[in-house]
C-alpha cells in the first residue's frame, strides 16, 4: 500500500489557450480535449466508488485503508478541479461535451446495485488511464510543442494516475470482488470507453472543421497505430489485465516517479 501525496499544481489556467494548443496537431488536440471532457464526471465516479466500498471492509481493516483512500480521493479531486477549469475554456471555444451526459445516463443503471460493480468499473478504467499515462511518460515528445502549462498539466496527471493505479484494484480484492466480474467489467469498459472517446474526438474535429483533412487522419494514424502508437504499443498491457494473477504493480512506475522528482517546482505537496 502506497503513501499517496496530494499535490497542488502550480499553473494558471485562468488565461485562455489556443484552440489548436497541441503543437498545431489537430488530431491530438481533439483527442486530449475529448479525454479531458470525461474527467470531471469520471473522477467523481471513482471517488464515490472507492468511498462507497469502504463500509464493505471488516471494521478492523478500515483504519488500514483510510490513508490510502484519503490520498486517492485527494488526487482525483484535484484532477477533477483542474480539468473542469480546462474544460471551461473548451466550452468557451464552442466545443460541446457529449460524453458526460451519455455516461451519466448509463451510470444510473448502477443505482441500487452491489457497490463492488462501481469499484470494478473504477479499477478497469484506472488501468486504462495508467496504460495511457505510461505511454505518455514514455513518449514525452507527444506534447513537446504544446503550450508549456498544458504540457505540465497532462504530464502531472499522467504521473499521478500511474502513482495511484493500484488503489481501486486492491480495494476491490479486499472487499471480495470476484475475478469473473473484474474481467467482465474490463471488457465492457473497453468497448464503452473507446467508443465514447472516438465519438467525442470526432465531434471535436468536426466542430473545428478538421475532420475531413488528410493531415488529420495522418496524425491520427501516427498517434494511435504507428509502431510506437498508443493503441499499437499498449495492447499487451491491456491484455495483461485478464490474467488470473494480474496486479497493476506489474506496470513499471519509475517514469512517473522520475517526472515527479524532476518537476518538483511544478507543484506543492499539500497533504498525504
């Protein structure tokens, strides 16, 4: 069990940023914008899922988990706040978030269900974000030409996602979550998350009049399907989740640790 540090990011997101902020790469800008749109609702869902599972622990184990859960909630709440500020600028640019209303309606189906289901969804989605975080940390050139404060925001978020990747998974096991449902929810999350991400990215590109440009599709192929592309290089890490003995700690977290160590001037620890 890790000691999760809550950090306040030292960037100013009050000032607006360019529409094509990711080094002029239309696809990557639309893709990252789509991801950000999902975060405020998603992070709150994760917080509620982890908090809601705590009462399922035996009373003698609850104090053991309190510090871990407090750190997880603190980090996720900070991500939610930062991305809400970022998304406010997207809204003022005219981009519309279609993702959140769709997933909010979908999640209402969990009302009254065993809280382990929400926790299994959280563990699966956290594995997705950890995979993406690791890819971004291994390929920092993806954001090399992006606006510096936004590059810092995304790299910090990636580092913290890698840092707390075990919390929901370990809690799911601690409260007796089944392996069958762990795998089943990963299959469902894979389909829904990637489908929602694709739909929102396309909507963003359509709004910016970039969807039918050859350069956009070339950028998409390079980002997703090239030899070092996000989808191409992460299949193995995704597939590992289905192994009987899988644990998120198998994924190397040293790049996240290094980034946090080398960029200590970008944040202030505010608690643990």
